[in-house]
C-alpha cells in the first residue's frame, strides 16, 4: 500500500487529531495514496499533505473519504462517525487561524445553516398545508351544523364534538406555525450573516498580504498568533514602531449602553464592536444594545451576532475557561476612522497598559477617562491588573504602552482596591465573526 508521510512538524493538537482520524480511515481502503488520488481525481501530493496534517483538507475531502471507506466495507457512514469527523475538522480549522482556514470554517457553517434553514422551511410548509386542510374541514362542519339538527338526527352531537376538537387543533397549529416561521426567519438571517462574513473573508484573503506587509514586526518571523492584525481602516504606525497614545486608544474605543448599564467596547471596523459580557449586570448578554457617539450625541442601535462562550453567565471568575465576549453589529456604519490593531501576547508583570474610555455610572454622567494599569500576573484565562480604575470602564480595550499592541479588555474591576481582570487578547481569536490577518 505504501508508507504514509510522517506527521508534519509543529502541528496543533487539533490538526494532528484530524490527520490521525483521516489516516485511520484511509487505512481501511487498503490502497496507496496515488491510487486513491487517481480514483477521486485528486493530486497525489495534496492527498499526502492532507493525511500528514501539512495541509488542511476541505470538508468535502473528509466526507468523500468517509463514504469511500463505508462503501469498501459494504456499509454506510454512521451519524456518530460523521459528527466526530466534523467536530475534529471544525476544531482544526479554528486552531489554524489563517484566513484560508477561516473561509473553510465559514463555508462549513454556512452549509450547516443552509441545511437547518431548509429543514425549518419544510416544516413551515407542512404546517401551512395542514392548517389549510383543518380550516377547510371546520368550514364544512360549520355548514352542516348551520343546516340544523333535523336532517342530521343523532349525528349532530358528534359533529359538535368534532367541531370543538378541530378548533383546538387549529389553534395549536397556528402557534406551531408562528414558531416555525420565527425559526425560519432566524435561520435565513444566520445564512445571510455567514454569507456576508464569507464575502469579507474572501476579500481578506486577497488583501491579506498587503495588510501584513504594512504592519511593523510582521516580517520578524514570529510564529503562532503573535502579530495577528484585527482589521481596521487606518494603519497608524511610525518608522520606529507603533505610535500608541491616548488619541489612538480613544479611536478604537466606543461607549455601549445596554439595559441602562454603560460600558465600553473595541471598535473593530465601521460596523463591528466587541465588548465583554462581564460589563453587564444580567446573566445573559441581551440581544441588542446601543453604541454611543458621545462627541456628537448620537446613538447607533446594534445587535449581538456572536457570544463567547455561547451559553455561560458573564461573571468574571478566574476559574472560568473563557472570558465572556460578545460581537455587536451596528445598524449603520460608524463615521469615524477605525485603526488596524495588532494583538499582543500576555505582557510581563510590571508592564503598563493604557486605557482611554468612558467612565461614569450612566450615559448622562459619563465622560472621557484615561489611565495606566500595571500588569500583576495571570490567573487562569485572565490578566490581573491594578491602577486608577473607575466605574464604567468595563469592556474597555487595554494597550501595551511599550509595544502598542492590544493585550486585553477590562472584564471585571473593584473600585475599592483598584484591581481588575482583563480578558486576554487571544480570546478574540475564538470569535468567528471577526477578520484577522496573520503573518
């Protein structure tokens, strides 16, 4: 059958797990990579890279291999095996972080969302047909009952009972149809949102090289996610490096009003803001909020398009594996320029971070407030800081004064001790609705 290439160097655990699963599947065919490539019209070197983890396979390749092995065994793929492979493929794509991986992940999510949309649409059509049938039947019964009891005799009582049962069934069908229509609407919105993200990701792939080339430090050969750039419209740099000051930090920070609670967020681009759930007093991040332009006294409605994690309260607990983050989509474009920001790793204890956001109890009393925070260390997934923290700074992005990199977002604070917790910048990489460029 021929020897498979060894696993590639430096594979993430997720990529290695997917490659191992594919190798085990492929062994069930009992043929060489070259022969399988000819069977499926693949390039043999590409198949080899897929099975060694050196290249991320599209979901179509994984599915084809699964069906080919099942056919060889005279069976069909089980739902458990399919879902296992899908989960490993998704995890590997998320671990990859490259624009190409993001496109593949979005394509896979769109396929799942489209399947769900078609499923609820079929349910909606069935309910509509069933409801029409029951309404026709109840009209026929009403006509018979209105004809009077004379010609019907003893059957009149049973017709009356049937009329009551039909009315109850019709009411239940109407309620189910309303729910199905709402689910259909949500499913279509999800598909539209994923299509929009795919279009942006495709543009990001085309422009990625240009964006990376404009970022200082992108050519330093750094590995992993260091140097990742979150997309914006203006690249603010100097010949000596990043020019971080209060004005730059303020241009990347916006105020957010949610159920009367004032907080802050990171302005990613003209229509996208990231904030921290922990800035809210409620257990679940509400579906909507308002982004405030305090300089011009205007408010822009926004809706939540992604939560991290999807189902967890926002309490900033150092034992939690993930900080609570949410992505807001603005109802209309933000008018001010948005800077392209470079994400930074955990800063060393003693590093100084700059925050320039809105501080205050509510929108009426809030005002611009800047301060320096000192990094004390890390507890679990959180950065511990101390400094001139005031009420209202929740959700504010914090930048490393020495490097200009975005290193975290304020997720908890204690005004008595002037201590707080920051969600680290790398947590943003788990948000699929954001655009990144990685050197």
